[in-house]
C-alpha cells in the first residue's frame, strides 16, 4: 500500500465527510420542500437545483474515494501524475462543497427553511 502522509489522509477523510454531509443536507432540504410545498411549478426549479447539487457532490465523493483506493494499492509509491490528480481532485471537491453550501443556503432562504 502506498503510504500517504497523515496530513493528506486527514484532508481526504475530512473532505469525504464534508461531501457526505452536504449530500445529506441537500437531500434533507429537498425532502422538506416536497413535504411542505409539494412538487409545483414554483418548487420544481429549486428541487432540480438540489438534485444537481447532490449529483455533483456524489460525483466528487465517488471520484475522490476511487482515486484514493487506487493510490493506496500502488507500490512502492504512486506516480507523480496520480499525486497531481489527487491534489486537483481535492481542490475540485472543496470548490464543489463551497458552491453546494451556497446553493443549499439560497434555496433554504427562498423557502424560509
């Protein structure tokens, strides 16, 4: 198994947790809107937005997890291009979390949730 520095591992696991939390938050917000207001012409754009947010977050979560597993299986250490891909994947994951949080907060604000 390729040994990643503890700091990198902690960053990855923290990011995975944040992605999971945002997936749950988007799902909970979507459910609340459906329960309170139903699927109407007014709610459909917001519900679509939340679904898109969840899909992006899930894509980042799965991509980071798969890349981490690949890197851990490489011996004796991963090639530099994989390490660079890991860095970019972490950066994209954080950017996705930031945009997801903003989108979810906006939807919550619009519906006074």
